[in-house]
């Protein structure tokens, strides 16, 4: 199976070894912002002129400079480079010294060209359970991480505990800035709790309700729905849980930040990891707190439950029951798909286009062997090779081309890959 995960620096050095184009050097004394002193080079004066130096440690890590002069004294080579770097080179700093025929910046371009050539044939795997169907909605915004969907699953069973269905007002602790109504017209399940919040509300104001004692110690997440007339940022609201009446302070067992709503007047499904489930053995109170960015707003909550991730059971949605609207990046269910899924959490499986590598620390997301072989081939094709032995140069080009093609054939065959872009 193809193996990915090398950094751009590691890939560049592998390409350099294939080309015989660089050596690794270490500073053996402190230099300056324009000099690098090393005992690792065996040559005569000016032999290194025109080469490129790539710094691989210290404050200058990743910088590439052109060697303008090289001199030798007592077997120590001083490399003078241009332009200057931000910090003087120091003893034990490391670098790569590249042959003048191969510019490391061009090597980086060849690496990204190889990745682009594989784009569409291979994807960085992605999975998401951010969406929830309600038995009515047929169109869903696909998370931005996806460039392709291959499968849609819906949750057919789970371990869950009811916390609050939001089918009654919160009357354990009330606040005059909160006007509460059970909304039988705008909801996600049967009805929802609508909070009309006045402009005089303060950060930290909350309402609470008592619930039948519920043991959440085996659960992992709190799930539910939220909607607001004015878009909520992450943590504008928090949900509090406790084994006594919620106090709105550090004594509450759970203080869970509600994620941002996707848009104004739009229901957003949330799924929040419980912070202290081992302590949640007898939850009897739940609180809804306006935590930040307080101001006049109307906010709805619905169907708050606790679930356990490992017990989720999934069924695939038949492929003829869903499609992709590429222009809108939407997942669309047919009428039969809506009916089949009903009210259920969705799991999307697919992938993202592999990321281009723009820094030495960037990690390759596709087969390393393909990227190294193809970039090596491209680098060889960009040079003339040795004039005295052009046939050998052509043989090297052919060799790495064959390795790249063999690696490409090892890419997994994409089944039912539906592009989003």
C-alpha cells in the first residue's frame, strides 16, 4: 500500500540523493549573516560558487541563498552567500549545498507539479459526522474539507440518554431578560424551546430546568440543535449540567460551549464532547447561558441528548438515493433518500485534494514514492546532463519515469467518487 507522510524537506533530500545534486554540511564555527563556515567540504577556492545553500536548522531554517564566493583556510571552507539572512549562522547549524544545475526552489515546484498530476486520481481521506438529517431536508452543505464524496451513511442506532427535549420551558431558574415559549411551528423534532432575549441581558445570564436524574458517565458527547435570529459565534451560548441545581459557576460539572451557528435563522446541529463524563452519574439540572457577545436575540434549542460514539451503528445510503450539486457544493437526497434516512446523524466519507507543499515542515498526503520519482524525473528533464555521456542521462530519466508510473498504478481505484469541485 502506498506510504505517505514525509515532509517537503525529507522529499527534497531524497530527490537530491537521486540526482546526486547536494551534500549535507554542518557549521563548525560561527559565521555571519552572509557566511557559513564548515569543515565538510573538500575542494579548492571558488569551487562552490554559483551553488545554492538551503538552511535546515536554526533561525534561518528553510531559507535558500546563492553562494557567491568560497574560500578555504586551514581546511575550513567559508561560503559567502547572497542575499543576507536574518540571523548570523552559528556552530552546529546545518544546511544543504546544492549543485548549480539544480535550484532547490525548482525542486519544490517539481514536487508540487507531481502532487497536481495525482490530484483527481487520489485523495487525502476525509470523514465527517457534522451533518444531521431531520426527515424533511433534502439538501445539505458539504463541509469544506471535502473535494469528493464516495459514501453517505446514516446512524441506524446508538447508545443515548435523553437530557432535555426542549418541549417545555425552563422554570427551575429564570431570568427576566429571557422570554420562553415552546415553539410548535419551528423545530427539528416535535417542538422546540424559543428564547426571546432582551437587549439588557448580561453576559452570564442563564435559565435552568430540572430533569429526571440521568447517568451520563458512559456517554461521550452532547448533541442537539440551535438556531438564532442573529448568528451565534462559538461559545456565545454554553450548556451547563450538574448533579444539583446549575449555579452558573465553576461548581457545575459540565460547561459546554455551543458551536457557532452556520447562518442567521438556520438550524445548526451541534455535537460537543463531554468534559467530565466520569462525574456525570446523576445529572438533574441543565442550564442555558448567554456567555458572550450578549445582546437582543431570539434563540431556539431542540432535542438535547447525550450519546456514546463507539456505539454508533451505521447503514450506507444506497447510491441512487443521493447526488452532488457541484456548483453549490451540496449533498442532495432524493425523496426516497429523505424517507430512508429519516431523523438521523449522517456520516460522510470521501476525500480532499492533496495539499501542495509550501513549507519544509509541510507533510505529503499522497504516495511519497510517486512524488519523489516524478519530481526527480522532472528535474532531470530540466537539465542537459553531462555532455560527454548524454545516453546515461536519458537512461536516468527513463528509470525514474518508470518508477513514477509504477507508483501511480498502485494508487487505489476510486469507486463511486463524486467530485465537489
